[in-house]
C-alpha cells in the first residue's frame, strides 16, 4: 500500500478501496457455475435485485395507493440498488458472470432485471462494449465529450438532449455503417421487445408502467450521461487519445465501495478486461506512470460529484480533492485550478485515433 500526498498540509492518504471480493455464505453453492469465483457476490446482488423487481410487480397492484407508494419505490431504487445493479451490468458486460454452459443465466441480468433498473436489453452492452471502448471518447464516439465546454451546464444539456432523443438512432447508424450486424440486431431486438412490452403494459396500467419502467429509464440514462461526462471531462487537447489525459480516477470514495471500484476509470480504459478488484493494485503499481503522465486523480469524490462541481464551477473543492501524485509537477492550489480549467476546452477537429492498446473485448 502506498501513501499519496494530497493537498498541501493534508495528511497522507492510503488506498482504502476494496481489492478483494467478499466471500458470502452461499459461495460454495454457486462458484461452480461462475467464470471467476471473485464475482460470487454478484449472485447475492442478483437475489436482492429480484426482490426489488418483485416489489415493482407489486406496484401494479397498488391501486389508489400508487402515487403514495411511488416515491418510496423510487427512493429504494436510487439509494438501494441502482448504482450496484448498473455497475454489475458493467462488470458482467466486460467479463461474463457465468461459465459458457450456463450463459443463459446471464439473460436474467439483461432481460429480466434490466428493465426494472432502466436498462433496455442489449443496448448497454452494444453502446459500451461495441462503441465506447472502440472509439475511446474520440471523434467517432457517440458519447464523446470533446466538442463541448465541459464546465458548462448548457453544453451538458445539449449533450444529454441528443442522447435522450436520437441516441438510439445514432447507435443503430453507427453499427450499420460499420457492418456490425450482430450488435445492430442486439440493439434493435432489445429495444423493440422492451418498448412493445412497455406499450402493452401502459395500455392497461399507465401509472404503474410509468413508475416501474419509464421513470427508471429516464433516470439511469440521465445519470449515465452525467457519469460519462465526469469520467471524460478533463481532456488534454494535445493528447485526447491518451487515457491518462482523457479520463480521471477517483479513489477512496463510498461509490467505489458500493460500485465495484468504478472510480478507477483511467485504469479501466487501460485494461478494460481487468477484474474490478485489480484496479486499486494497478493504480498503486503504476503510480509513477500516472504521475509522469500528469493524470488527474481525485480523492473522496465520484463522477457524479465531479459533474456537479463542474456544473457549479466549484474549482476550490475540486482542487482540495486533487491528489498530488509523487513525481508529478508540483503545483499550488491556484495552479491546480489552472490545470483543471485548461482541460475543459472543446476540441472540434483534428482528433487522432487511439494509439494505446485497450483490451475491451467489444471489437
């Protein structure tokens, strides 16, 4: 474990994020069907999510109590399982949870549970694995942040609006133009099945359908656009293809403990198929390279807080959370703010293609 000097006068910090998975009581029963024993806690999380889905079904029988129950249901979703389910979906998109002969069980995540958490079947996988990790936030990435002034709420609103309105059309065109027929079919089949099912439910029960399926979809897609913006807000316009300078890492946060070390986004773009428990180790092992590359690392924040601080331009808070890596250029707080602001500039042309190898598994 290494010590990192954070802000001036602050005590050294150590990596407190999980570097090993929990071993629950049911491990011996389910490990034989898993690709990686370290993912055993996902099975317990699946059970929790199934219980939540059962609550969602119960909402359809709430009658005149619907709009009293709805706020409690949404609070349970947001503060209970939404982040953990979404990052389980992320992890299992990169590394399938079940062994090949049990792979049909993986459909429970995407087809059974996904809609209760705002995820249309197959679209997340196609967008994240088949597009985002291929394009690496460069010009052809449909969720690229490069053309925008990234501390502007109105710029983010434009970014969000396109994703929410014609984002699916953009994704379908992306795969069609590149001949990625399997991923195109995956997206179209999932979206058609989801919206047909929701339309049928809405015909008979519009209120419960909105509560259980429509609101979570709008919510998670908004949160994903906030998160991706925070992950890729600080871009060095001289090297937008460099993951060390086009993304950030967040350490020692509650979010990492809940969401399977998702804060290690630089490491994720460097080694996309690494297990989530390996990212703190990767960070510690390569701290000299992070420093040499002048990577931006925050302590105690998550991507949503980074987004909020950018939208409100609270540069002093970002500067206090900035980790001064040993070996990186020495900076005062004012110089840190200058660095952070310098990576907000939009880049509209001349974007190079990725030069660093990324093991995405989505090509």
